[in-house]
C-alpha cells in the first residue's frame, strides 16, 4: 500500500451519519447530504433525533424549488443492498470520503433508489417542478446544470488535495486519493477512482480502480461493468500509462503501457514477437485476457501489418510531473 492510499482494509458491517435530505412536495427524497459520515454503529445512548446544530439549522422549506430540507439520522448494513435514497447517498458519501474503497460495499440496485432530478445551482428539483417553476427560477438566478440520477461530487464533498477541472465530469461516489488530477476531459464514475497520485485525462468507468502513479491519457477509455453488462473488475496498475485515445477491457499490470489509439478488449488476438516461434515458424498468439494484470508489458499495433503486439518491458513505468500533483 502506498502512503497516499486509504488505510481502510477491512470494512465494518455498518455505517451511519447525520444528514440533510431534500424532499419534494410529493414526498420524493431527491438527495441526502452527509457532512461527516462514519463507519461502525450508531453509538449506544446517542439520540438519533438530536442532530448537530450545523445540520439542523439548515432544515426548512425552500419554496423556490418546491422542496423542503429535513434532517435524518440513519444506520445502514453495508453488506445488504441499499434500502432507500438516503441509504444510497450514505454509501456514495462513504466512497467519496475515502472511508471505503470501490467494490468493497454492496451497491446492488442503487439506481432504483436514485430518482432522476434536475441538478440546479440551488440544489435538486423534480423535473416536473422545474418546468412548472421555470420563469420564477430564472428570475431568482436558478438554472439547470444537468438531469441525472447521480450528482457531481463537488456538490457534496471536496476531496483533499485533489484537482478537478470540470466538476460535472466527476460523480458523487468517486474515490479520489490525494494528489489526483482530473483534467477537463477526464471522467470518474461512482464506485471507481484512484488509489494514489494519478493523472486522469480519460474515462474511469464504474468499478475501475487506478493504481498509484498511473496516467490515463487524453480520451482514453476503460471498460466498466455497467455499459458492457460484464462482471470483470478492471484495474490499472501502478505507474501504468494508457496512451491518448486508447482503451482497455482488461486489467493492465504495473509499469505497463498501452499505445495511443489502441483499444484492447478481452477477446483481442495479440501477437508475441519477443517469444520463441511455434514449430511451424509462426509468431505465438493469444487472447489479451490471458495477459490481464501481467506487469511490464507494452501493448502496441504494428504499423506495417496492423496486428496487435505485446512485448515485455523492463524497468519502471511512467513518472508523473510532481508539480501537477502537489
């Protein structure tokens, strides 16, 4: 474990927190903010109905958005699926507060507990209420930033020593370790992120974790478990590089490089030019999935034949610019 990684290795069975829920006029819970979520059980003797003044003083109606803000105190079982909107939001907060790592808690069915809302600069609203109140909202300087189930991370959590150039491209539930830089075209989904100092100029999909010192190049794409419907968890090794506009559907080992513009899926047939030839003189080949997670490899496309080749590398991988990650 690097010094920038979270020390959390064993996740407790429960978590709890005081929160502030946004509730629409029809009773729909739109979101819940947990300023200081905690692992473990609600302390014995703690009155769940008495919340800190810093939270309770924010409660009340907001007629501009047709919502009211209510205090909540919840305790959840992290091994069981989310049981409601506030439960789901607490799990996302735990990830973004670096209290639990991606893929370590149960998020099954989380989409079903997150309503589609209009994310405004004053907070979430039901889409129907936004349409109905649009003229008044415009006069009040309230405008929409998106319509989605997941909100931007920075609406709820400010990660320690992390740079995010475009707040709309990092979702709540992203796990960003200190020293991470997410540039304008970078994207980080929920239940995914960086385990150390990393440069993110490409896409980190749900379930993907990126090792310390890695660089996700501009326009690079990492296949997650949502869009493809698969269960394979992709990991990017330490000091690895995904070149600009490259893509992967397998794990990349420590100190490995994927050439710019090359997309490697599990089924990609790769040639191995630095291995002994077969008995009939042909170059050895295999599916890329057989090299998933193997360190010190270079994935490239032969500019003459067009074949995808994998060669062994020696030494350490890329070195990030310290001035960009201080």
